[in-house]
C-alpha cells in the first residue's frame, strides 16, 4: 500500500509536474518575481471562477483577515462576533488590531457559527460578523446577511477552508462561499483546497471603493509611490506562487470531486455505527471536504489517534482547545461551559486523511482500523 498522508501533496504534484516545473522556470527566467503578470492573470482567473468583481492577492490568509478589518476602518472598542470553534487566525487578528472578539457557539451538525447565538450577541458596539466556513462547507449565510442588513454590520467571510463551495439561497440562487459578505478572505497554505507551494492568500469584494482601499492597505498604505496616506502592511503573493495557483485553480472542482468521492467511501463505512456521526451535508451548501471530521461518542481522541498512527494512518484533532479556553485569549467574559457545543466537539472530533489522492486500498485500511478500535 502507498503510504497514507493527512494531505498527499507529493502525489498531487507528480500528476501536474511537467506543467508546474515549466511554469515556475518561466517565472524564474522572467525575473518578475513580485507583481509580475502571472499574479494579475491569477487574480483574473480567480475573479472569474468565484464570480466576484475584485480579487486582491496577499501574503497569507491571516493577513487577508487583518487587511480586511483595517480597510473597513474598524477601531479599538468595536466588537467583532466570531466562533469559538475555529483556527486561531480568525480571533488573533481581531485581538491584534485592538478590536474586541465576541465569541459565540456553533451548530453541532455543521460545526459552523450558530445564527441564533450571533443574534443574541449583537450590541450597539457590534461592527462586524466573521463567519468561518469550516471544514469545506458554507455557513448558513441567509440569516446572517439578514442580521447584517438589520443592524448595519459588515460580514467578513473567513473562507480559508471552503474555497469552491457553493451556498444555495432559498430561492435556488447559488453563490460561491466567500463572495456574499462585504469582504471574503482565503488562504493558499499548501494543505488548503487551493494550496500553493509556500504562503499565499487573497481578499474578495464586489465593492470598487473597498477594493481600492484593500490594494492600498496591502501596499504600505500607498497609492502614489512613496506617499503614504494611511498605515498599511506589506502583504503580497509572489509570481511563482501565482503561476502554480493558476494551474491548480483549473483543477479545483476536479480536486473537490476527488475528495467528495473519498468522503462518500468514509460515509458508507461509518454511517451505521452507533457511536459515529458522519459529517452533515447541509441542504444550503455543497461540501468540498477540506477536512473529513467525525464526531465519536465517548471517545478518547488521543488514544484513537495513537492507535491509527501505529497502523500508518495520520489523524488530526481540529480543534482540541476552543478559543475561549486558550491562554492567550482568556477573558473574564468567558468560562468553561459557556459554549457547550464547541466544548463537546473539541472533545469528540477526529479528522481522517482527506485529499485528492486517496485510493480504495488506503480508504479500506483507514475505515477498518477506525472500526476495529471502536469495536474492540
Ligand atoms: C488556514 C486558516 C487561516 C489562515 O491562513 P494562513 O494562510 O495560514 O495565514 C485562517 N482561518 C482559517 C479558518 C484557516 O483554516
């Protein structure tokens, strides 16, 4: 059997090696490493794919979130509502900018932010909501968009994990995750759905004025060279990453289909087990399976992780410690027990290998091993 990886970037690369190698060499020979034509072309390709007016490439997904909040002129004291069950970057940038993170619980089936809890958390100081499309599925956006309209709030979508997923409105309209809020953010970290071979990220918006501002913020607060009208950052995507991303973007839907096929295999194997809940597939979103995450009753996750590891199967726990329980984000407003769903999930989730290159032999070994552990 081929070795099993959490994400098999090597096998995926080998299938596009000739194309990638030639494109990377072209960039090197052009010596247009920064702001080259490949970056502009990738930007246009992604705008077309997402159906969004502006894509602003940047250095990584964390920068994308930070730049979004800077461009919206959010100020210390402003409250930003987000989820306690996420990767730290979402909460980190809120704290870094001196804004106040207001955490809320998630829904047990999708792991995504609970619109009812968001509604209850809105105060006169609330300025924005940051929904995170976790593990490859869009948040239920319609209730959040309604709340945002009603209370005049910005929605900044953290779409680092669900690039390519479609949100389906009640009237049947489809929009890509990341293109429904005032700003959407994504990451091209190598293991993400659209991963480059280093760091990368992007910001999306339909708003012309905001796009202009975002471009100024990522470029040292500079519109005219060496004239700085606002404090900015330096955050850019380089041409080598852009050329690789163009090649992979053309295959993004094919990659999602390959992951969905692996997810179907997992679902079949696990769906009838009394202790296992397989990932929900909600009616309002397609699933692009950034992660395949099981909820398992009465589980010692670390013991299962070790058991699988001994059989050559990597598994990960996303996320073992909710944000309100992290040392760095301790806050007298929060204590253990405040977010029961998040806390339950952090104790009972386990993510299995999920990527485009899983074959049936590997999937069989993984599913049999998980069931062996649970049935022993
Ligand atoms: C990966 C990720 C980020 C950050 O992306 P980087 O490119 O690693 O900075 C932000 N939010 C979520 C939910 C992520 O999964």
